[in-house]
C-alpha cells in the first residue's frame, strides 16, 4: 500500500477510533446515569394500563411527557452498515433505542415527580421523526416521546 | 382544563362528549442544531437541540388541541394520543388528538 492510499483511509480510521472510544465511554456513562436515576425514581409506580386502579383515592390527574433524542456514533453506524449486508441482530442500535426510551421515561417521571405524583398510568412510547432530514443525510438517531397520566393520591 | 390519556378521569363524571379535538405541528430542521447533530453522529449521545425541538413540537401540538377543546366549551380532554406523520424527507408532523368532554 502506498502512502497516498494510506492517507485516504486515515480520516475514516480516525473517526472509527473516535467513535469507538468516545462513543463507548459516553454510552457507559449515560447508561450508568440512567440506572442511577431509575433507582431514585423507584417509588413512582409506572403502568401502561388504561384504567387507573383505586379511583376513589385519586386527588389529581395530569398528562406528563418526556422526550429524548439519542444519536449513534461513527463506529456503531459503520459496523451496523456492514451488518446490513450479512443480516442478523444489530445490538449497537438495540442499546441506542433502549437508551432513548429509558431517558424519555425518566424525564416523564421527572415531570410526574414535579407535580407530586405517586403513579403514572397508561404510559405510551411514540417515535416521531422531527429531525427527518438528518436520516436522509445518513445520520442515525432515535427520537422518543413518552407520555402518560400522572396520578396524585389523597393522603 | 384536565388533560389525561386515560379514558376516564377518576373522581369526575363525564357529562357530555364534545367531540374529537386535534392539534399538529410540522417542524423543519434548523441549521445551528444540525451542526451539533452532525458532531454527535461521530461520538454518539444525546442531541439536546433535537430533544428541545421535540419538546417544543409536543407543546405546540398539545396547545393547538387544547385551543380547540376550549372553543368547544370543554373542560377536559381524555384519551390523548400522539402520533407522527412523515410529510417529506425534510419535515415531519407531530399530531396530538383526544376527546373533548365536559366533566363535573
């Protein structure tokens, strides 16, 4: 391989290393943060049931929402691009989508906590595509909107 | 105005159904946010600008839905749902809908 072709692949290698190291570090940090906050939110009940149990003790109900947009890193996008050819699971994207959902749910719980809610009922996840043009440009990201009905109980 | 995504509101009786109310918003990209977004596509992680965009879009869709409910003389909206429509590759719609009701 001559020096010219070596130089032409160098930027890709740099981006792959950057994506792998920084992307992985950021993902680990994000998941650790999600797990910590999930434990802190453990006292708020979450269900996707449409009917609120024990309606007699309900003091207040309120729609709460949470949003998160999580991007893939260069390494994941590259590897998953190769995976598209041979087929099979894409664990890199699975973890990205779950990070988006868990983060959105945590923000929904933040909103529920802010109004002093004890539970959130009928939780739904929607994946809008507001940043649609990004995907067209080859960018990979997941947008999640979580919503549900926060319930404040009478003491 | 009480807004929930359950079919009933505990502690309240639905006296009257005023009909379907809906609100939407179609958002396009924003150049400044795109620069941050393309950087995030290298190192991964949350794109805060896009999360804000999504929050604004959700608020606006809800606001428009609530304005309709107010016009119908409702004091609550039940069974609220969000859904998305792809308009073109450059823009997407966030759509909120629910049933406007009068409760007591």
